[in-house]
C-alpha cells in the first residue's frame, strides 16, 4: 500500500488524487457535533466555548498552540464504554493515545483499566494511583528492567509478544517468587482497512506471534509449561482507526479456533480474550464511527457465536479503546500568523504550531477539520491549507479546508479531534516547545500538562 493511501474510514478503499477536497459547507460558522467535543458551542457573540469557557479567554490565559480537553466529554465517554460492555467484560484505556496523571485519576474514578506500553507510562499510572492489578503491560520489546518493575508492582497482566519474552517474563517472575498472569499476542492474518503503518495483524510486521506456521500454538505450549507464568488468555489487535467490524469478526473467529485447539491439545480452556482497540473516530464530517453499545453488542455476538460453534464456554472479553475515548474530547487552538493566497490554487494559512504538535497529517496523510473560532464571518469560503511554522514543506496541519475569505493574522483557529496521539507524539522539532494540555469543565480551566519552557530544553542540554 502506498503512503499516499487514504487513512481509515468509509473511503478506505480509495486513493484520492492530490488536491482532492469536498464542496464547501453551507455555513462556515456551523460546528459539526460529530467532530467536536460535547460541550463545544458557539456563543451569541460568535466566540466558540468549551465547558463554558470562551476560546479567547483560553488563548489569553494559557496561550497558543494548546490542547484543550473537555473533561465532561472524556468522563462521559468512559462511562459509555463501561456501560456498553458491562460487568462481564473489561475496558482497558490505551494509554499511548494520551496519558497524564489527571487522566489516570479520571480513568480510575470511572472504573476503567489501563493499558501501558513503556516504563514511563507505567510510572505515570502508578504515580497517579491506578491499582497495579488493573494495569496491562504491552510492547514488542520489553526490557528486563521494564518487566521487573511491572512484576514487582503487581500488574494484572503482561502481554507476551515473542518467544524471548515468554522466557524473559517467566525468569523474572520465578526470581521474584511470583506467578505472573500473562496473555499471548497473536497475529491473526487480518489486514485491517486502515493505513499501512497502523495495520497490525497481518503477518509481515513486528507485533505478536503468527497463527500461520504454528508460532502462536508453540508460544502457548511454552507458556503453559513455565512455572512463573499463568496463561489467562489470547490477545489480538488488528489495527487503528477502524470503522468496519468485518475484520473483528474474522479475528475473533480465528482466536476462538486457537482457544479450541488449546483445549484439545492441552486440556485447558483459557478464560479471557482481548480483542484490542483501534475503533475509529470522526475527524471530518464524512467519518461515521460506531457507538460503544453497537461495538459491544457486535463483539459479544461474534465471540458467543464462535464459542458455541466450537463447544467452548464464552471467555471474558477485554477491549482497549484509547483514541475512541480521548480523541474526540480535545481540540488544538492556534493563532493565525500569515495568510498567503496562491492564485488559482489555494490560500496557505500559517499558524503558530504545526508538525511538532500534530505529526499525524505528515505521517499518515490524516485528515482533520478546522474552524475559525474567535469570531463568526459572513465572508465566502476560501480553499485553504493550514500549515505550521516548521522548516518542512510537509509541515501541514489540515491539507484542504474551507475557511472564511476574510481570515486575518490574529484570528484563532481550532482543529478538533486532536485528543489522541497529538500530544503523545509531539516533538521539539526546531526546538519548539511542546504545548500544554488544559482541562476545561463547568466554566473552569486548569493545566494538567504544562507548556514546556526554554529552561526545560536547556536543562537537558548538558553542554
């Protein structure tokens, strides 16, 4: 698949030509609730608010660029996922999407578990008070140090990703005198309808142990023979930003077939399966994500049907929504610096951030929406490309969008659905200072991750 392939969504099968864009919206001042968080609205004076706080006030108090997170929306999405799957399933928030101590506390309070994939994420989770038994440790190359720290902390499960990790975790657990609960991550041969770089269940990639060729079956055999391990289930993850449930159906069928093989060969019925995450969100009005209730119903029906056919008891299901929880809850706020019309092409709108705070457009050809949020405008639509201030021609935030033709320096633009992966993947390219994350709720705003300072940069530069 080419890197120019369209990211996941209803248009996943299309390769769109350069310069493709939809018709301008009827009203440039309208905010599509599908792509904005739940408390975002435009007030009578034309200024957009989140959690009752105007973006003009946010910009004045906390600056731009900045990530502004709707805490009410975040918590409501957590509750929706927990309610949809019920008490006979587990919801693990995927910390890689965005993690901070405040977020960990919200997750704990709302009854979610947490999936971490590095020592830093584990440290954040433990520092914020997440009970270790509700933490899962992922990763394709866990160090002995990471494993020791996780086992000592008492994490609820470690997802094993290779034959070396099976031995490594077993050795650490035996040295520490514990029996560590583990799952084995399998690649089930399903290539999700998504971008090449975020499809993770076909065989030619770095994650997991393949069903094809018997790798997964051999991993199970080894795990069952080692005293330091308690094998509790199978883990499968087929990709990210997925809207189509067909891939999950194929994956679940193959995982259940492996469970049946394990029962027949070893006399053991494993009690859990983890179907991963990867459910998509709306970045633009064209995207059509599924609701948690629909996803839960579909996954439970798929697993139940396959288990009944195989004569197995239905295992406890786990899922790992990260993007689907935090992604829609935040927007990035920018200030316009320059407006550069190119006759017959488009207008380049430069903002005070860019690929250092949102690499996804450059990395995945990801599509985003954007709106003028500091005022309304009656001007006609202007085909625009919102770009950053970095020394790269590929420093694009929103590739094609319609903005009011009277856009001017000093206006505020907001890009919705940037809660997932934007702050997590942010960088100091050009020695940019990573933006803050500000939580907004009930008319109040507070920093949960502060803006970096020049002192932060220089403190690491030991000269």
